[in-house]
């Protein structure tokens, strides 16, 4: 009988240690704080999770009227309930999914014949609306909002790449 006890103990598997998420290592403390503030603004019912209703209310406050299918698609991007850790993980995946700075700059440089680091906004608009994955005028307008464009209409793509990869200097 004692041998069956020993055998039973040997057959018992230990629970696997839970791996800690390194998503918090992807961002510095100030970025995590900004994501937390954004999460809390989106979490309209303050239950610690983002749901379709939270997303709808947040988007409605910005003048958007998303369809139920759009909201469902947003929620389904997560592999489970969207708490703050999942929210941060999703942003980490999106941000890490962007091309490195030099790749983005090289894409702009293809259209910068004089290698000034700038492209006229009208030229860039035309390129974005007629080549590759064509942008709509509204999408280009959205991109140009807050973009580094000087009084002569010159788009500074080096500053733009810094902005999209690292945020604005004010942050």
C-alpha cells in the first residue's frame, strides 16, 4: 500500500509557474501612466474592463457613430476580456508591428528627389491618394492634422517619423 502512495505522488504534476508578462517592460513609466489614463477614460462604466458599450460611448464623445459590427471587431482583437494589462499588450503589439524608423524614412525618401527631408504636402497627398493602398482625402487630412508642415506647405518627414515612433516633444 505504501508503494501505491509513492506511485500516486509521483504521478501528480506540479502546476506550471505562470509566466509574468513583460508587456510592462516594453514601455517606460510615463508611457504606462498615459496608457492608464487613456484606459480609464475609455472605461466609461469603471468596471476595470473595456466592453463594446465603453468603446461606443468613447467614440460617440468624439463625434463617431460606430456600427455594432465595428465595435464587435474591436473587442474581438483581444484574446480575452480587455483589462489594463490586455489593453497595454494590444498597444505593444500594434506599436511593435510598425516598421523601424529607417524603413519609414526610406519610404518617404523615395519621393524626396532633392533629399531635403521634406515633401510638399500637395505632392504627398497626390501620392497617398493615387499609389499603393490608396488613402481617401479624409484619411490624408487626418494624417496631416498635427503633422510637421511649415508655412510653405513642406511636410518634414523626419520629424513626422519621430512623432509617430516616439510621440510629440511635449509628451
